[in-house]
């Protein structure tokens, strides 16, 4: 097989057909992993598209399920997209030629920011979506990015991203992002060996400073958030207009704040039965 399409989803009936239709006839196999029991027609629609569907235990962590999807894949290339994404016609037409090229192990595509009604950026940011399976490494921790060996190129073709809502609103922070922050904090304070890994080449434990960062989170929080805002501004400076970049950095910093608040809760709050917290050896 040449291309394995990998989609992680959870109750995405309104958009999953659009996503999978954009892959039809392009990928040699379609792998759909559902996070937890399905409560709508998502699984039914995926099966109608001929996907190999896996319904796994609810984790709230798409990266953990992506590790599993990559393990099931048999193609030389992995084409990974989310349920609220789909390939533009131009990108779909270009993929067969891209995967025939030698010397390139991954491709990033334009991933414009959508506010629920329209795109608010033009030429960025970019997102890694197509890469060789054997050159891919992934730590299944929330918000972790794929690491691809060798050459990764940017291609000015669009991976459409059109969720049915605006990702950058206070409401989204207090619902979707807050759920993610809880999961993220539990991973940061839990055992490293519990994190799923794909084609992983290390490290095999938290860096020595992670337990100290967890312990000192209440003290370091103001400085950490200031540094995070500056870091996010720099990351987006080359891809986003100044206003959009500042707004995105502010929301990403809000997410970082939520994660740290939940880290503090994990370290200093009441222990859950059987919970393990990375606070030092």
C-alpha cells in the first residue's frame, strides 16, 4: 500500500462525511479511530466509506489514538487529517505526485485559521499532514507533534479546516480547551512510560527538571505565562498577520495557564485513587 489515511474522531457526524469524501479514491486504506463509544452516526458513516474503524476507550487525547492508528497503518505514507478538515481539490490532485518524489519524507500544507464563518488568515500557518511512516516518530501526549526524519517541505496548497464553530473564543476555552488541559496536566504529572509511543527513539523518561517544574508551578506561573506568550508570538510571526498572531498567542497562553492550574491541582490537590504524580524520585 502507498497511502494510509488516518482520522481520529469523536461524535463528528456533521463533518465526517466531508472529511472522508475528500480522501475517497486517493488513499489505499482508511483508518478511523473513534475516541470512546460513538453517540451519533460517525462510525456508521466511516464504515460506509470502507474505513477500518476502531472504537477505543475514551481518553480525550487524539494523539494517543493517533499512535494506535499509525500502528495499524500499512501504507508507505501517512495522510493524517482531523474530522473537521478536508483536502482542497488542488491538494487532492497534487498528493499522488508528492508521494512519488524521492528525498522528501514529509509535507506541510497551508492551514488557514477559520473563525466559524470565514478564513481570517491567507498564507498560513502551515500544518504537517503527509509523511512517510517509517520516518515518523510520535509521543502520544496531548498537543505533541509528529517528528519526521529527513527533509520536510512546505507546499503552498491548502488543507481545508472548517470547524462548525470558532476555536478562538472564551466559550471554547472553557469547554473544549479546558477538557484538554485536564488531560494534558495528568499526563505531565504522570509516569512517562504510560504515554503511548510510535517508532519512538527516546527519551524514555521525563527530563530531570519536569518534577521540579510540577512542584514549583504555583511560584513559576506568572513568569511561565509571560514567556509562553512571547514564545507563541515568535512561532507565529512568520505565518500570521500581526493582529491574528497576537490573538492566537493570547489564546494559546490561556490554554497554557489552564494546563498549569490543573498541574497545580494534580500535585497539591486531593489524590485520586491509584494516581501517580511526577514530583520527584
